[in-house]
C-alpha cells in the first residue's frame, strides 16, 4: 500500500500542527522500546498519541479510519483481558 509521504515539518491546511524531526526521533525511540518490551505505561501512552499525530499529519489517514482502528484496538484489548482472566479455568490438568 502506497503512503502519502509528507516531508518533515510540512503543515496541514486545517491545523498549524506539524510532524517534525523531534517527533520522528521520539516516535522511533518509543517504537524500539515497545518492540524490546522496555516501555513504561506513560511512554506507551505517548507512543499512542504520537502514532495518532503521525497518522493525521504524515500518512493522512482519514478520521473515520482512525476512529475505526481505535475501536478495533479497544475491542481486541478487552478480548485479551477476558481470555487472560478465564483461560486458567479451561486449562488441562496434568
């Protein structure tokens, strides 16, 4: 899938918000920390916020798609919590 690449620092028509080199560097660092499972809850939240900002400004993802993905992620996290809660009830006993 091709993306609509926008150079760093380019502003949108609707907002003065920009995606700059500092955002890019922090996003990359947080992604690496998450991949290595070395991310705090605060940093994970920051990564979510930066991801949304990147989607809006760099990838230009439509708002409806961002909202749909957010709902999907929330549903998957809830499903994971339920599975983790009830999975021991169904575990085979040796």
